C-alpha cells in the first residue's frame, strides 16, 4: 500500500473521530441546557410525591411563591403538601396572600405545617392555613397582632438646627410622620386601621382553631408561646417534626407513607442564553454582598412597607 493511500485512510479515521466527538459535545450541551432551563423553570418532580415548601425569613407579597402554590394545587403528581415554617412574620398583606393560596391548595390536597425555631405573627398565619400543625416543644409561635411603627425625630432635628416644613392637602395626609408630633385625629385613624387588621387576624385564629371570640382574643393578645404552651392552649395540634406530620397524613388522610417528600422551589424567570453570564455574575456579586454585610432581621424590617405582623425580641 502506498504512502498516499495510508495517509488518506488515516485522515478519514481522524475525520470520523472528530465527527463523533462533535456530535457527542452537541448532545451534552443540549442536555445541559435542557437541565438548566428545566431547573430554572421550577418544574416539580414527575413522579408521585409529597411536596415540601419552605416558608422562611420575612414574609412578603411574593407572586413567585403564589404561582408555585398554584402549580402544586394543579399537579397530579402531588399527593399532599408539607409546609416547613421558620419565620417571624412579615407584611400583613404578604401573610394574607400566602394564607389564601395555601387554603386554595387545601381545598384539593391535605396540608400539614411543621414549625421550626420561630413561626410567629405572619408565620403563625401561614401555620393556621394548614389542616394540621406540628411544632417542636421549644418552637416560638403565636404573637397574634398587627404593628405600625415610626421613629419620632422632631427633637433630634431640633438639636441640629433642622426644622421640617410641609404643605399638604389635608390634616391626615402622611400621618403619622417622624418629623412632627401626631395629632389625636392621626392616632385615632392609625389605631382604627390597626384594629381592622387585628380583627381580621383574630377572625382567622377563631375560625381555624375553633375558638369562640373571647378565647381567640384572650390568646391573641400579642404574646408568644412555646410549642408546649401552644399545644396546651389549642394553638397547634401536636409536638414533633416532619415524621409526626407524615404519620398524620397517613393515619388521617390515607396518604401513602412510602411516598418521597420532595422540595419545591420558586419558579425563576427564564434565562435568555445571551444574558446568562451577566445574570450569573450579578447573582454571585449580590450573594457576596449579602454574606459580607450579614443583614439581620432588624435591618430587613426597615424595608417593609405597610402594616406588619412580625415578631422579634426587643434588643434595647
């Protein structure tokens, strides 16, 4: 065989190898992109399972969580929902929206709440949206109430020679505010707003926990309870963790105890391939800043607008 013939055969073999590896690379890239987009689309598992949703941190009006709960309600692969709650509460509207969505799920599937370290105020609203509540003995829960706070800085500004002036359409516009002493009318109007939201909160406790109005108001005076105290007073149903929640689902709702429990996470906005690297770098930078600053619950609270239903210890 001539040298030229050997060279041609070698080139053909090399070309076939290169074609194979190019094809394999394309398949791997396609599989990777599919997995990435599927993950960021928030698809739940395709097999029969019990969904687990974590409610943690400050509760706000998050449409992504609400959309996810809608998907859980419709997904035929979901047999039940476990809420893992570890939250001091948040905005009243956010807690209201979360409560309503969980009750929507409970219309078609059993829901059980498992309380962690703290499930107070808005966190307790999330808990009573479930059909059954389980908490640890040392869980902090309760704190039924609504809060509106503002800092009064009139004297401080006076010490540094600053006086705030304003022109407004009516006496109650932007009242109360931190730059002047509130009038009696402003305090009455604010109290009426708080009372309306508080009555709504008490009504939920009364309805969901089977109390009469007087008992709901007695227990809902703003105090927090341990899990043991909450169980004694009927604010929760059982002491324990996820195992107890699964046992209740099996015994009371005939949910297969062998089903896997799968975490559901919020649906992220779809990525466009051209912006993927920029988005990834931005998220990495934001995460680095968050870890560096170690933002606390107290500083997060400063970003909450409107009425809040949140509990945290007084640090004074």
